[in-house]
């Protein structure tokens, strides 16, 4: 979770940890394809993959290596038939750790997994901080004849900020490219709410340019909003601006976006000054969209490790409603 104060004293919090965990669950294949393409090409995707959160929790519960990270453990099968566990670490916080701590933690988790489960483990690191000089990719120990060198692949998100790489992200059809851009700008423009507004609107516009269907637009709109939080009045401006974008592209997803806005506490602002007939039409549309939102929430129950609170934050539903939906789906 990251918080920044605006010039008006408003505090806007962005839950990067939660957004990354949910995004990795939803778009794992796209994540590997964009950030670790060589490993993506080695995986036999026909055999599927499995998230191993329980196994990861068992080896991290007593870890004393510093601060909070986003971690995911995924079982995949390589094209040569071998089973591999991919241990993914996402370092989000802006301030680099003391020398060696992150690399030691990478080695600690790798060694614990290989020792406990006797499996092959491939460790991957995504560094989402803004310090271009902070690039821990090797744990090294040498003392009294004992020597260990543990190296792992890393991706530094700020490397995508070069003109060529940013252009590549903008033109990439991979959905995860949008989330990488959102994360980079959320960090770079932290505290600049007008700048964040302009960028988030542009990124939302790109969802329609890319021709995504309704469900994809809704999901990505929520993920982007999860990473880039705006004060209430800017959220209202965003909803109005997205209305115009949808009119331009003749894509009637507006009611879904408005529902998101209402759940952010903007309903009163949206409805002020609107004639009675339009209010009634919006209410009918909102009721229909609520059914769609509940359907999307039910679909998220299949995502391992996604709590009712996280689903509520993504969809805009109340936590109690999500819990009730989960109970109804079980029966």
C-alpha cells in the first residue's frame, strides 16, 4: 500500500501489492510472455499451471528478511516434460534495501523450497521501484573456503521508460503491458494527481482503441484504477471523460464504468442536476450492470488466493455481498 498527499491535503492510497497479486493470478501467462519471454517459450502451456500459495506460505511464515513483498509460486511444466516451480518476487517499495538483503531473501526462499519439496525452482524478480541503480540479481557468499553464487533473472520496470521501450509497450497487444505502464506512471507521477488523471484517461482510452470486449475493459479498468487512485472529484471527471470516449468509439460500456464510479462514492456528484427521466434510465441501467458485476465477481472465485475483500475492491461490491455470492455459488 502506498499513500501520497496532494497539494490540497488529500491522501490517495494505491494498493500495489494487492493489484500485483491479483494481476499475476489473472494474467500469469501474459506476465511471463512480456517480462520473461525466454521462460515463457520453455513452458508447455497445454499442460496448464497451478498456483501454490499454501506451499509458499509454509516456507515464508518465519522469514526475517525485512519488509513486505509480493510473492507468487507457480507450478508449470516445461516442453522437455520436467516439472518446474516458478518463484516470482515483485519488489514494489521505492526505497532500496540495504546491500544484499533482497538477494539473500531470494536465495533463502529458493533453498527452502528445494530442500523441503525436492523440486526444481526457478526464481524470478520484478523490481518496480524508481531507483535505476538498484538492481540486485546475485547472492554471493565466500568465507573460509565455502563459496556460493546464486544468480536469478530480474526485470527492472524503469527500463521500459526509454522512448523505444515505452513505444514498444504502447503498441504491444499483450494485456500485461498496460498494467506495467500503469505501475510505472503510478510511481513516477506520485502526488501529481492531474498528471495521473491525464495518464489514466489515456490508458483507459487505449482499451477501446485495442478493441477489447466488455469484460476485458471492465477488468482492466478496475486493475488500472487499483494501481492509480485519484481523489473523488478527479474520479468524477474521469467518469465523465470516459463517457465521451465511449460515445466516440460507439462502445456502450459506460454503465459498467459509472457503476465503478458510484462505488467510489461519486454517485451524488454524477446525479446532481440530471433530469428525472435520465435518473430513472440510469437506475435501470445500473440494476442491469449490477447483475453483470455480480457475475464477474462469481467468476473471480476461481482465482486462488483472491479474498472476498480483494474481489470487493476490484468490482466495487460490498464485502458482505461478495461473501454472500460465494456462499450461494457453493450451494
